[in-house]
């Protein structure tokens, strides 16, 4: 028989059922014990029977879980809700009832001195009801897992959009005729003013004319990447190779070799502290 596997793009369901099992087993045992026995006496026999029933219900629960996980691997929920439930509910109930039948009869055969009574007419019916309830629990856990995955996907999408937006904000746009050219900030050496025009210089020594003044650019460019050195230059970190102290508190910023740039730019005494802090970032 051919098998239908879950889509490889979706991980298998993860059932967060640890505490449900730890709390559910003793609760179900207590309820089953209350329905089964009329005259309950708290003695060693009660302790033995309650512990024994807890262990049997735990094994049945784990067999139910194992069946559902096995179905997840071979007949995932992508085959459709109706088909999946048509497979899961009968198979899990059959497995659970079979396991319980074997455990009960094995215990009575080896340990209990009295014969099995009312198992198929009463105990097995109660077990079947709880197996149906267990299926409902795992169906709910599956949809809860889907909900968590959808939230994670949504967060990932939001992060991706933020990243795209951030990348879009980290470029400078220049016009060449009808074309718009996007230049990443990391590729920009500096902006400089010459003959009342403002130019952009890249690290590949390409020059582009911009339609904004240095004053306007200073207010728009990110301060951690660019520094207004003087009236003629806005420089980036990449273009500065070092700096020296000059007289009267001034600084001389050494620039990387480029035909369009001088060897150094003088930083005024007023701007020197801000330039030193900027270089330390």
C-alpha cells in the first residue's frame, strides 16, 4: 500500500502534552475507580489497585499518543481533516482498547486472585469514552501547534519586512536623466560641494551629481555613518584613514587616496570633540 507523507515544508506537529498526561492519568484513574467500585476502603488493596490502574491508563495513553505520532509521519493532516479523523479515531481506539485488554487480563492472570468481571460490558466502554476524549485533546493540541507556527511565521514575515525596509533606508538615491540609481551607504565615500553643486563620491571613485545641498543632506544622513567635516565635505568612516592633532585644537583627517579628494581635511576646534567621538563608534 502506498503511503501519503506530510508535506516536507511543514514540520511534524509537536504535542505539548507533558502536563496533561501527568495530571490527566491520576484524574482519569480516580474517576474510573469511583465508577467501578461501590464500597471504597482506603487500605493497601486500594493503594495497589489505584497504582495498578494508573500504570495501565498511562500505558494506554502512551499507545494512543504513539499511534497519533505514527499517523503524523505517514498520513499527515494534509490529506484532509475528514480522512485523517477517519483513520485516527478508529485506529487509536482499537490500539488503546487492545493494549488495555492485554494488560488487564495479564494482571488478573498473574497477580489478582479473583476473575475478571464486567470488563467488556463496563470497563472497556469507559476506556473507549476516554480514548475518544484523548483524541479530542490531541486534535486540539494539533490546532494549537498550528496556531503557534502561524504566529512564528507571522513574526518571521514581519522581521523580513523590517529587514527589507531597513535595507531600503540604507541606500541613497541619485537621478541620472530618467533613471534612479540606488547607492548603498556603505559604498559612499563622501558628499562634497564644488562650484555651488553637490556631488556624491563612491568608494569606486565614481561621481554623481545630487540635487540636495550639504545642509539638507546633513539632516537626512545617518549620523553614525557620516560626519559634516566642514562647509565643503560630509565624509564617511570608510574614507578616513586616520587623523592628526593640529594647532589651536584643530584636527587633520587623513583621507584615502582618491583623485577627487584632497589628502586631508581640517576639522575645526568646535567640531573636533564630536569628530573624535564619531571615529570611536
